[in-house]
């Protein structure tokens, strides 16, 4: 990976070339995992015990009867114990066989991830996104397979770290599964298969939305909490921790754009965004409540994305893929996927549990030795969301290379419990592109 850079600067072409080579390197590496049969124990570690983390842990246990939850870690003891309790409830009747987390394998604090990695074979990374690059680097560096929830970073330096980790995972023959769950949904997969098979001709434009009436409830600061503790507990509302909602949430719908275009990366983007309905209180931090982005691609095609958090307005999560001979309409929330044009089509497959499918496919890959790797895609899509945020925050045109090579490190200091200034609200035309 590092040989593809010149003076630390990545170009868009170098990024694609280096990332695409990763699966090939992994395929040539000698396997370091040899689980014989389906009953050998795989020790699973959970890093981040919130709702998504506990759900992913349950899905991992259900994916393979030989999987055992062996160690858990979280920054906060209350999160850890609540999450572990929820896992036990979901796995009622299987505690003895698949949940084995005594007190000495429950780790609390900002360094808990290191202890979990030491104890396990596979790790689930479900902390706030700002921590993902560091945790992924530690996991693959230690030779662990990984489930890495989306998004995988919040800034350009984080993406560059993730790319390094993707290369290391390939060299070590480690499976790396991202949390881009629609890629594991049978109906949505079948719709994109239609595109790949030419049902709508050459794709010229893609439009996606992720409009909701709200987000998670903000966390008010409690007496005795340091700046860091409060911001980590209220992480959705501070863009250095979440990336803002375009990166943390709407990135799923942005993923449809690159998926429809066969993995192409945009050359540049322009965007608008702001904070129109979100109340200005300390606990709502500095995140926007709306974004709209235009992505431009080398072949002239374009991607359009909008997302918003506006109470008392219609929710919408749809996609439109416009080709030379037809249009695909995606309705993931309703399960209706239709092509109108020269080759009419409507999906007739039943819905499946895409979250469970992610783990089924990951652990099947680990057992078989046929590694799974979507590291390139997860970094690619996350960077698209980051560059959209950068363009909206600054009001500038942002190129792929600028986003990838950005020196804007949103979390430059080592994580400690203490002072941490609250980030300011971005103002287009005044906030600098770094």
C-alpha cells in the first residue's frame, strides 16, 4: 500500500489501484486460520457495547454454533453491563454454550479495545466512528478477523489509516467485513445485479435520499462528566466523533451511488447543508440537520444525494438509477424495487435479515479459509460521505484527491478523560478547506 504513494499524497487513481490489489494479495497469502469442521470454537470480541454492538454480537453468535462471546470492552462500565445483559436476553438458553464473559474479560476505558483484541480471534468494532481507524489498525496488526461497522472513519487521515489496515489484512489473509448492510440484502442485491447485467443500459445518473424525522435523543451533560466523557456519550452530535449524519447514517444511501456505477470514485463534489430545525443547545453539538451533494464522475455521469433530520416532515430513503434505456427505483424500506424502460422488471424475492447475513457470510469465510474482504468498498464509500460534508461545511468544490489527502485531523490528540473543546458550527465561506 505505501509504495503507491509519493511524498505521502494519494491520487484517486492510486487509491483505486492500491485498494483493488488488496484481495489479490490476500488470496495469495498462506492461510493462518485453520478451523477444522464446524464445531471448533471461535472466540469473538465485542468492542463497543451500544445498540449496534450488542445486535452485531448476537448476530455473530447466531451465525455459527462454534462462536463464543469471549471478551467485551467499552469506554463506560454502564454501557458494557447493559449491553452484555441485552445479549444474554437475546441468546436466552444459550448462555453456557456461547456466552463466556467472566468479569476478568470485561474491559472498561479508552484502552479496553487493546485487551479485547488480545483475548480473541475475531473482533466486532462498533464504537463511535472516530475510534474505528485506530481499532481496525490494532485488530489487523494483531492478526484478527474483523467486522467493522460503517462508517470506517470521519476524516482523510482516518481513511488513509484504514487503507493501510486493508492492505495488512490482505497480507495476513484476514477476513474484513464492513457494516454496509444493504450489500447483503437479497432484494437490493438482485436490483443491482440487474444493473450489472445491462437492464437499464449505461448508468448516467443516480439519486439517493436518507430523509428522517429525527435522530437519536441527545445526551445531556451530567455533573462530574469531563468534556471527553460527555462528547463520547453524546457522540452523534459532535462531528469529530460521528462525522455528522451524512457520514454516520446517510452513508448507506451514498453507497448506492458508487454501487450503481460499478465502484467508480467521483472526481469532485459540490454541496450545501446547514442547521435549520435542530435546536441550538449544548447537547445538540455542532452537526448539521441537512445536506445535498452533487458528485461528478470521470465519464460524465453524476450522483445526487440529499439527507435531512427535520421533525414533522416526510421520511424518505429511496434511490433512482437512471440509465440509457431504463430507470431503477429502489425502495428498501418497503421492499419494492422496479425497473421501467426497455427491460421492465420487478423484484419478487422475499426480504431477508441483512444484518444476520453479514455475519453468516463473514464466519463462513473464516471457517472455509476463503477470505471475505470489502475493505476497498468501505473506505471508498466513507470517503464519498466525508468529501460531501467537507464541501457543505466550507462551501468549496472538493476533489477526491483533496479529501483523501486532507490534513484535517478531527481528533489529533490522544484520547484521555479531560478537557476537550466543543467543535464550532461550520459556516460555508468561512470554514476553511484543509
